[in-house]
């Protein structure tokens, strides 16, 4: 059976640490023009049902950097978009490809694909989780000189796929996490329950941003309306307005607080332009690190 990466729960702490360390090495060597063709001769499919800028481009560059060939597949141009069932598509594509990266809606879609694939499948985002993003983000946190097994992360905003994966990762790694969101916008209950069951760390839900940021080493936010949920946006801005990351909120936080956002950002909504462009912000380091972490993930799952 192939080894898939569908959820953060698919990794162990030591594996995350290994991938993060490899990400750092690959980043350093890329700056030094040192190349690695560890996937030479392989062909990697990228099946994207959801639009993407950073995830798509970073994975395509990563695949090229490692000597493999990427094939980008938009489902609107595939028979999958005309009614072919997922198992049939999975069986055929995995007979052609050495690995598949999927960005889709429901988690059940990528799970069904993986169950019928004879090659490894990587989750590049579903409505439930975004595990590759979190691996890249932990790499970014470590670059700031922070121990990724022992720090305080405060996420402010909607309990979305980023939130879910960060909670799961916290249970594996050991860092403490506070999710600060409006009532009714909490993270997935099953992931929250499983994480609390297996983790020894502190996982808290808060509804007061000022108190949530006081002990944080890192503050993280994301768009208030996730991709594909635009029809649910009515009235959401009013509910989330008190959860904006702005200068006033940061007066309650440490002076050396690290600010993160996975992008794209809606400047002036979930975060102000002033904060996003401040010296505390590492959002563009995050964006770059998707490339290096992506290469480390590809090597881990596709290198034979």
C-alpha cells in the first residue's frame, strides 16, 4: 500500500521534525545554487479542483527542482468534471504517474482517491485540512529561533482547515495552541477531540482576542471567508470585525510577537496593511517556505 499524506495525523513528531530539517537544508542549498535531482525521471500529477497561486506554483517549481515532471490537471478539463467517478480516475492516473497532489473540497474526495490509488497521494488542501501548509509554517516558526515543540501559538479567526491542521499538529509536536474565534465558528469537533485525547499540550478555545494574544509567541490569522464558501459570507464581516489583527490588538501582545498569515490576505479585513507589512510579519517568508517544505515533502513521499 502506498504511503499517503492526507492529514497531519498521518505523520509522527519525528517525521515532521525530519521534514522541517530537510526543508532548511534544501532552502540553504537552493540559495547556494546546489541542485538535487532526487526525483529524476518521475512524473507527478497535480489535480486541482480549487484555484491556487502559492500552492500550485511552489509545488510545480519544487517538482522541477527535484528533476521530476509536473502535470497540472484542472478538473474542469478532465472527465472527472463530467461525471467520471473518483475510483476510476484514481486507478487510471496512478497507472500513469509516480505520485498525485490533490487540492479539492471535501476530505472524503481525497480519501476516496487515495483508497483507489497505487501511488502516494498528497493533500494540497481540502475544506477540512491543509497539512502541507502547516509543515511549511512550522519550518517558518523554527527559522525565527522558536522551538516548534514548545511555544505558544494563538490563531485568531475562523475555525477553518488551517485551524484544524494546526490543532492536530500541536497534539503531535507538543506546542500550546489557543483558537480565538467568534462563537459558532469553532474548529472541527472531531479533530479537536482527537487532538485533546492524544496530546499532552494545552489546546484552548477563546472568544476574547485581547486575552488570547497575551502569552503568544506567534499570532496567526487567515481570511474570514474560505475559498468555496463565498456564498456564506453575508454578515460574517460584522461578526469577525473584533477579531482583526491590528495595532490596537497587538498592544496586548509581546513586542517581539511573530505575525503569520498563509495568504492571500484581504488587507483591511482580517489584518491591517500596517501589521502585515510590519517588522513582526513573516508572511512572505511563509510563502517562500512553501517551496522548500514542498520539496522536502515530495522527497519524503515520492523518493524511492
